[in-house]
C-alpha cells in the first residue's frame, strides 16, 4: 500500500524504506487491535470491558 | 532604555506601559534587536515582521496615550508558530507547499490577540506541518536551542520556545498534537500550556491530525500564560489550594528515561512534597496503549489531511511529513476505528484517576534535548530513534485530550533544561493553571534564562 500510494503520487521511495515504514505501521496496528480486544468487550455495542 | 526589557512578566510590563516608564515602540525595538541577534545562531523565525511590528507598536503607543487601553497585552510583542494564518503575511507551515501562501484572514487566535492590542513580531520555525519533535526542517533549516545552539529546541513549536526563552516577545502561540508545545517548552526552559482539546480556537491553523491538534501557549512564567488565556476567557481562578495530591503513573515511569532527567524530576517532586503535597503512585496498566494508538490516529489523520496534496505535489514534501502521509496510507479504516474505540475507553479510565489525585506528574521529556542532526540516542542503555523517544511522556494527554502543562524544573550538568509535566482532568484547565502557578513557586527555577537572552 505504501509503495502503491508513493508510486501513484510520483514519489520515489527505496524499497527498504517502504518496508521499514510498513513494519512500523504493522507493529502499531497490531498493538492497537490487541488493546481494543483488552479494553472493549464488544465493539458492536461499544461496551468497555475494563469498566464492567 | 536602561532596564532589561525582556525580563519583566506581562503584568509588570503592562504596569510599566501604563505608567509610561516604557513604550510599545521601545519594547518592540528591543525584541526585534534580540531577534536579529539570535536569528543566525537559533533560526527562531521563518518570517520576521519588522515593518509591520513597528507600525503596530506605533499604533498601540498612540492608543495608550489617548487612554484607549485594550488590556494587559496591549502593546506587548509576541510571536506565533508559522502554522497560524496571518492576514497579508505569508504562512508556510514550514513547508515548500505553502511557501508563497499569503492568507486573507488571520487565524481566530491571532485575530483575538490582534484585537487585544498584542504586537506580532514574526512567524516562528516549525517542523514541516508541525510533524516532528525536534524542529528539524529541510526547507527552512533546523531550529536550535538557546541554552546550547548545538542542541535541538524540541518541537514542533521549537522556534516559539526558543524565541520566548531568548527574550524575543513575551509569549508565543504553538500547536500540540503529540506534545509539540510541551516538548519544546521543556527543552528551552519555558512554560508550555496545552489546554483541554478544543480549548483554544484552531480555525485558520494548518492541520496535522484533526482529532488531536490543540493550540497552546508558551511563556516564561505561568502568570504570563494566564494573562494570554484571559484574552480567550480561560484564565485561572483565584482559588486557595488544599493539600495537592500528585499522582505518579507507575507504568509510564517505567519507560526508558535518562537517569539525570529522572533525578531532576524526583528532585522536583521532593520540592512539592516539602511544600505540603502528597505523592501517590497510580497504576494504569492500560497507559501503555497511548503511544501506539495516538501514533496510529495521527498518521491516519495526517494522510487524510495531506494525502491529496501529496498526490498532486509529492516533490515539495520533506521526508518526515512524507513518511507520515505514506504510513497513513497503510492503515485500514478498521484499525483507525479500533484506535478511536481504545481512545474512548482509555479517556474514561484516565478521567477516573482524578477521583484520587489532582494531577498526574511526569518528566516532560525522557531525555535532555539531543544534539541537532542526531537520529538515535542512548537512553538508559538502549539506542532509540530520537523521534520515538521524545514524545513518550506527552502522548498520554494528547490521546485523552486532557490539559497539561510543562514547567521548567532544573538544568542538567551540561546546562540543558529539564521539564516537569502536570496533567489534569478534561475541563479542569483553570484549576490546573492554579496548581501550576503554585508549583512553579516551589520548583526553584526562579526565572533562569540562557545567556542567549
């Protein structure tokens, strides 16, 4: 996605730099999804598990 | 003029103006002279408004002579970060994308200060589109620290903090998305105020991340911050404080922190305790989610704000903002929604903490301001990228939107400032300001200023 967006914008980004950015996003997104599972009991009802 | 015009507080300067001991023209001339002297070494400004400032000072002087006083800021010089639109004056946001943009109207906050008679000296240096904690800027050059020009002034409002520390203007407006007012305030030894999210008007301010961007104030003392907030109807209350309960967020304080910074932080707490405060450990195991979730929201919203512009003119964007825009492209709506859900629960939990404490206390920065141009630093035995380490203690209040203030609390052995950060509950701005005023009085900083001032 990063390479595709850069390419669409005519922005040259070395593959290894794109990989580094993608890895950072993956790491952060994985943490956020785990945090959601920890804090929010049911996203569809938005019930916060931590407060129950 | 025989007195040091940059030293007085806003209240003292306003008194001097009222008595006729000094004039707005003298104050502005003095500030401009300091700005010219400091610019080659500190690069505080992207645009200095010499002619406009002198003209506004003459107008203020005539008004004051006619008895048309507009309040304590009337005739006092100040600066704004170059992300605030200024009518008839170019507003670059630190970017080549906007290098020729001359807005027709002032940002709302600037218009308020103009109406209060404050005199705008110039537009201060910033990271491109306020993205970055060091005021590195490949288009306009890096900002530098007035305590040691080989070091960064913090960021992204680094030009504002450096100007205030160097005695150029009485205060400055900055913006704070992940700590961009508090971090440079700590790095430059001044006070940095981030109100509750949305507390100060941000219409006419270049956007970085819509749900996080907050306008803030930098000044040399808390009372000066309060005088500026008065213009916006947000000054503090004259309230007596009971025993102050200071919460120590134990999990956050386990994050890597330079031992010298930690020792100065502990010393500041000891001073508060000696003055009668109670320090209580507060466990918030969920607090570790603030940094990643705040980053994810910030990258996603940066992409939303700047993606279209980047697609049209990618060559004009610097590396740091380009990286944020590109990372935002890789975040899904599902992940963004998860981050906002986490934020909602997290904020409720963080509000609950204030049933047992009045403020949370943290170092503002986990390290002293690093040297300019360094990408990685060692913190407690670990090599960490500078951009990842600086905001570790400021993201909490950005994520919750809670008000927070950075107070100078000491100097390292190398002579670089260290800050104490206090966080209050949402909407508790007035009380936090009162608490900050009381704490400032016992921290022993005593208005220290760099030789550059």
